[in-house]
């Protein structure tokens, strides 16, 4: 910037609206939920497998929904395939220098891996106690018949070797999906977005915390509890603390540009910190002190804070 007029150091705002904010948020939930599920699958215990299934149940619908939201935002949704196919030659179009092009292909690849794990979770061998309330498995007789006819579908989940490979690759893609939107912002020459290299890291950490919160909410609402749920609560509190530290680092790294938040957007960001980070951390800490696992409010606040964080980052820059 170096004192140059504003018109010489940033481009016109892209005029992104609420659909893009939803895409950032839902895409983060998809990537974060899959990453957590894969982590549980790869290093967790057998008792934790219901939590892994829950993560896969969340990831695939979220990646489909995020793709739909992104398509609707294009203005001409019927031309979404132009992002990946050349309209003249009908050949695959991959621009390695474009985060948007890489992101489109990564979203497609992640959708494939999340679908495989989703099917694997649905067709997984049911527990011996089929009436157990905490097995965390969607009961669908038609799927039971399909999995009995094609038992190979059950190898799409760990601990089988193919299931581990799918989970490992899908986890890496999930992390990329959670963070590439931050890279996309960083290469867009706008205030705040291009003034810090840490937005992508912030989005990855936020996606992990919101995904853990969503899994906790769904686990409690479904009525089943597993030993791993306590660990997920504990992990979410640590990730929330890390998210707060990364956000502070983002603010510090902005330098003088942080003045762009000395307005209503800054007040909303303060609300994000208090409502979506500090209060949930206090609630989770008090729950551990009292040895209470069922904390209904804290995860909901984390989800609200995660969405508002993206709203602030997206719209505050465009308002400059």
C-alpha cells in the first residue's frame, strides 16, 4: 500500500452475497466433519465408530448442499459445468494457477470420497445388539439388503485397507476444502483479504470447531452417547482456544488495515469472539469441572459464531 491512493492497491469488490457466505460455512462443515470422522476411523477405538459414522453422514449432504449453493450463486446456474469443461472442445479444464479452478476440482474429488464413505457408513455391519440406542447407525432395510448382496460395500470404511485409504485421502481433501476459500480471498486484491496470510488457517480451525460442535449437537439430539463424545467435547474446547489465538494473530498481522473493522463490522466481530468463542469455552470448562457432558448451548453458540465470522470477513472487505 505504502501511501498509494486506494484505487491503485485494491480491485473492485466481487459483490459476493449471502449465498457465498453460506457456501463458505457449509463447505467448512463438510470438510471439517469428514476430517474428524476420518481421524476417529484411523486412530480411534471401536467404541468411537458411531461418531465416525455421524461425521460421514454430515459430510456428504453438506458437500452436495455447498455445491448447490455455489452453483446458484453463479447467476447462470445451468452453465456451472463451464468451471470444469471447456465449452468449445468439451475437454476437462484445469487451471493450476487459479485457486478457483483447483477448488472446483477439489470439491468434485472430495464429493466422490465423501460419497464413498457415506455409503460405507450406511452399509456397515450392524452391531450385535441391534436394539442398542447408541450404535449411531441409520436403519434402512433396503440398504441392509444391498449390503448383504454386495458385501464389498462394507470395505469402504475402516478398518479395512480400502476404507483406510479412502479416509486418509478424503481427510486431506476435506482440510483443503475447509481452507481453500481463505486462499481464494488472499489472492483477491482486497483490503483485509490480501493483507494477511492467516485467513486460510483461520477458516480451517473454524471449520474444525464448528464441525465438532455440529456432531456434538446431532449426537445429543439423536439420543446416543459414546465414550468418544467426551473426547470430542474436549477437543472442541482446545480447537476453540486455538481459533481465538489465530483470530488474534490475524488482527495483529493486519497492522493499520485493522482500522477497516473500526465500525459496525468490528462490533459484529467482537460479538463473534464473545458469543462464538469465549462463552462456549467457559461453558465447556465449567461442564468439565462439574463432570457434565451434555452441554447443549455451547455447540450452538460455536455454530452461530462460525457463520458470523465468515459473514464479517466477506462483507467487511467488500464494504471498504
